[in-house]
C-alpha cells in the first residue's frame, strides 16, 4: 500500500503556532487573546492547504511553493495589508507574527523524515526551485492512508512531536506569564 506524502502532523504545527504566539505577544492582552492565538495556529497550519490543490488538478503540490520562505513573506505582507485596512492595532507586529508562524511550518517540515519524491521542500522559493531536506531528521513521517499501520505510525509521530515541542512551548509560555508580573 502506497503512503502518499509524509510530513509532521498537525499536532507539531499547532504547538509551533502556539509557541510563536507566546513568543511574539506583547503584554497580557495579546498573550491571552484567543483570536490572536487562533490566527497564528492557522498560519502555522496553512502551508498544508496545498494538499487541497490535488483535488483541483490531480497533481501533487505538497511541499512546493507554499512550504517556503518566500510564501511566508507573502503571507506576512498579505496579513499586513489586511490588518492595516481593518485598522488593527500593531498591524505590522501581528503580520510579522503570521509570517513567523508560517515559517515555523517550513522549519518543522524541513526537520522531518521524507520518503516520497521529490524529497524535501522548496524552502528557498522564489529564489530557487530546488528541494531542501535535513540530513538528520528529528520528526517522523505522517502518512495519509487509512490502514492500521499508518494510523499507528501517525499516533507515534504525533506523540513524538508533542514530546519534543511541548516542553519548548511550556518554557516559553511560563516565562511570558512570569514576565507579565502579578
């Protein structure tokens, strides 16, 4: 049975989005804002929306342009224009946070085990169409078939991501809360 593309699970990308939220929040109101938190978690998950393009043309678009520094910058620019048009406070800082959350996805996918050609991701698009892959992956692959073996592997991969990333988030979150004072 062929497993389609592999990547970190939404668990790892969600934790990364939470961490970016905690790192970039200025003050208690931003840190405790559910709307801001949701936006940055969405931005950390958004690069995988390229999976839906297969439904349009039948081709694999996963880990191509959407998984790049260029697309993270574009996401930040679009967010900045939208936030300024909506007259949101700290629009530039929030847009930068969106770009960083998007970039966290690229970083995690770079650090995963990838066994489906083309190996790697187009991390430096639009400067180059080359694919880049970490020689020493940290994260396990996540398949998208409905077999027990794939489901077991995905559960193990998600648990590993939580084991690696939750302590980082926990430290960041605690330090941010402590920095806010009583």
